[in-house]
C-alpha cells in the first residue's frame, strides 16, 4: 500500500510538471521545451497558478546565448512544494548528470536503509584460542563501509593483540561479500584516476593506494606504494610501479595475476611528488594492510586469502562507521564516487535484490525512481561517473519536487554560495541555495533547492553538456582535463549563478 501511495504521488507530480510545461511553451520559441518521448500526461497544474513571466523566459534564453552555450544547456525550474513547473529551456534534452546523480542515490539509500544505521567491519575468530594461538581461521569481514581507513584497521589490529592473540594456526581470510565486487566503476575513464576504483563489501581508503616518488642524486627515482593513513603507512604488495623512460602516456596499467602493475613516465615526475592511484582488488588491499598492522602489534598472520562464503565465528572486535545519514551528507559534500556506489548497492540489497554490480543496481534504482517520483532516466551507476547515463533536466526537477523528497535531501545537501562576476561571495544573496554539483569534462550540472527572498521554495536542474566534444577529447588524449574543458565548465558555472540570482525574485505564488 505504501508503495502504491508513493507511485500515485509521483504520477501527480509528473502531471503537474508536464501540464505546466505545455502552457509555458505554447507559442514561445525562445524557451523551447521539447516534448517528452512518451504519451503526454493530462495537466494537473491549478488553472489559477501563475507561471514565470515571458520577460523572464526571454532573459533566460538570452543568458544561455550570451554564455555561448546555446544548444548545450537544459534548464527546469519547479515549485518544490506543489511540483508546478515555473520555467523550462530545452528541458527534455537528456544530458549526462555527472555527480548530481549522487543526490538521487542519497534518496534511494535513505528510503531503504535506516538513516541511523552503521556499516560494521568485524574481526572474527573461527576456532578456540589456546595459549595466545588461534587454533583456526581469522576473518576480516567487511560490511560495506566506504569510509574505512588504515587507521581504523590499526585499531582493529590493536584490539586483536589486546584480546591475547599472538599467532594463529589457520588461515587469515578476508570477506567482502556483503556487496558485489566490481574492478572499477566506469570503464570509460583513464586507468589511473583515483576516483574510479574497485568496489567491494570490504573497502579501504576509498580503494586508493598512495604513490610517492623522489628523485635520487643519480637521476633515478625512489618510489613508494602504501596504504597511507594519518598515523600508519603499511606497505602492501597488491600493486607495483616502475618509472619508464618516456614522456607519454603518463601512466599505463596491467592486471598481472591480480596485481595492479603500473608504469609511469619519467618525463612527467619532476623532482618529487605524490598522488593516489585506484585499487582494483579492495579485499586483498585491506587484507595486506591489516596483516602489516597486526605484525606491528606482534601478531604474525599468514598472507590473506579470500573467504568464499559468509563467515560465522566469534567476534573479537569491530569498527562501526558514522551513521548512514552522515555518510550520505559527506558523500554529497566531497562527491565520493565509491560512497555513492556502496550506498546504491546496499539499498538494492536491502530491497531483496541481488545485483551483479553497480550497473544492474543503478538500473534497479532508476526503475524505483520512476515508481517513487515519476521521473524517467537512464542510469549506469550510482555516482554519475559514466558519461553514458542520461537525465533530462525536467526529469531531475520531477524527482526533486516529488512529495517528501525535499524534506529528506535539502538538509544534507551542501550550501551553494551565490557569487558575483569575480567569483566573490554575495553578502546578501537573493536566494539561499542547497544543491549538488556535477562535473565531467565538457559537462557541468547543478540541481537542488533554492529558498528565494520572497519565500518561495524552488527545485531546479541546470544541466550543461557537450557529449560529442567530450567523446572527441577522450579519443584524442588520455589527459584527465583536456584542452577547452575548464573554459567550457567555467562558462556553465557562471550561467548557473546568473540563473539562480535571477530566480531569487520569485515569490510563493510563482510570480
């Protein structure tokens, strides 16, 4: 019954938005809204409800043209309380949502998982302890925590020693089966970007390994790969790296029997530096780091092996994450892709589904969003990293303006300051904005909520993208930021600012 009620509520919101869209666009060539590619829903917008003035619509079209983004910008603005569409410009054109997707993932997680729930990482003993020796297996069992760090593992290693265990006769196992394993989020990214790591039920340091280098006096390089934390730096063998005498490509990657084998171009290193690289086998990475930390405590463990089934043993120690709602808030603040994939996968599992990986889970999330809000979209992951995901701005507005969504999302969305042409924060802005940004090369998106000076609550989606130029840049180079992308995204962000400041005059009656 609850599911039926939310489905009906989403349908009403869709009718209100699409019905208002039809009235906005009648005879208005300057504010084109292409029809949604499905049967038109009847208008449910109140007949007396005013829409934004034609003058404002012309101004918005002029802003898009002045920014040099005509044909690449889609905009939808709705009353967040009623779902009535107030303005639209090319709002039916699907665009890669980038990290704006994370707002929808947060909604998915918060409606299927207890906001106060925590992810637990446990140490389990399978067998008795005799004279300080565990006569059986030790298991590092992940619960999906996307925020687990090396220092958290160090605390577990200390707890192992405090429990009186100094050695073992069995195996040291890792288990990440709480969530499906994926070697990366999106196969369309350069191999070395740290924001595209593997995903598992046992994660560490956002599944990134720390690479540090320094040039010796003879011109060769000292390189280090470790599981860097604030207090600990355990060495691991899950990855190797060699410096090669070349200038390009900057990095190469090869999977050598489960080992991440990297090379880096000597011509790109300089005298010294550091960066994070992605990890493809998070369970092995966490296991190797824990083994080194346990050894530092005087506890000798064998090399880690993977547990094939969910373990059942005596709990020696555990680490619990922050509450889910805080993890979701930090995900939206720092835009962590791993966190988004974990939350999406965990929500799908909580629904009784068994997705093979992020893509299947994202498709399930899209189907749920259609039932919950009426919004239709094509999702290939939970983080927005894939440039092949597509959301039209009107669909994002439909989702954000659906009943109950603003109450869940607005408190955890980041404040988005309004700035002047020089990028300086406006002391008394015309609107208070909480939103999620999204950035890919030649894609800049923003969606969220604005409380205007007269007191209106608005839901908006401003999507700017040039997928063709993005694809061409990716084919021509492995640069993380290709030429022209910064300028394109800067113009998009300025357009977003201009629109939000113009909308700040809208009152509760939509005028």
